C-alpha cells in the first residue's frame, strides 16, 4: 500500500535553532517528492521538489534531502524564525496517474521566541 | 494574479442540506482537484479532473459530486450533508507534467471550513 509517514507529529524549538523533519514513504514506482509548508488557515505552498536522481536541494534556509534507496527524505530548517511556525507536509508521487499523489499527515512546527 | 479562488471561506450546514463549494483558477492549469483535511490526517483526495469534461474519483468520493465544464472552474457539490463531512476543504490546480510523472507544483486555494450540524 502506498504510504507516507512523517515524524515527529509536532515539534517545538526556540527561535534561531535548527531542526530536521523526517518523511518515510513506500510509494511505488517513485516519481518525485515534494515538501509543502502550510500556515495556519491557509492552503499548502510548495517549498521544494526532489526527483529520483537528486540527493539534496536547498531553498533559502530550507534544505531537503532524499535517499531513494531507503525511501527517506528530510527537511532541514536552519536558523529558525518565528515565521517558520507552520505544518510541513511531505507529498510523494507515483508514475502514471494524477491520482497517485500521497500526502503525509504533516509535522506541526512551533517556533518560540 | 488571483491563482486559485475558493468560496465560501466558512459554511455551516444542517444535516441533509446540499451546497456547492466553488473553485476557480486563472492559470490555465489542466489538473484540478479537491481534498479534505481532517485533524491528524493528511489531505485526502475527493475528486480530480485532468481537463474540461473529464473527472474521476479519488480516495474518498462518497457523498460528493463534481463537474468540469470549463478549464477554470471545478465546483464540488455536497448532495446531502452529514456530520462526517465536517472538515476543511481545499481545491488545488496544477499543470500537466510530461511523461506521467505527476506531482507538478500544486497551487491551493485558501480552504473552506465546513461544519455540518
């Protein structure tokens, strides 16, 4: 069964600290993996996309990694800011069908001053 | 540049009532989809469309209907609302990706918070 599991469910860190969010998936055949940020009361917004051949990709203070062999991805946030408080959703796509896009349940990140 | 526009933002229905959630996009995207988001769960696909005149069921289609008469609009209809349909609903659109890879960047609306009492 195609699944996307994220950990931790929630995380609280102090402003300025770094953190890493995890995503494990069993989606097959794997096409790509995307991380979204969802602010409270808003729709998700794409942060980055990883394809099979990519190991790491950065978007400002966000760095995503992908290990296609172990089917794991991580999202690392550097020097966190209050505006990073949000839910982060891992989304994995399988080849050939628009409906084969599996959403993780997200990690809720809270940044405290 | 409006992107994806959903209306209404909030709605309260009584059990058995029907209503339509509106969704419009101005990016000429082929793909449009509806999701529901419940606490502690990932977004779940209700229905999707790969182009005007074409719709298909997602993971949780029961109790919902859709149509796609134009590229821009993709309304979601609740036929007879039930308390189990209390949720936050998101409409999304994305362009078609060559090669069937899927997961092109999806642009989401602001969401509709629906409560059925």
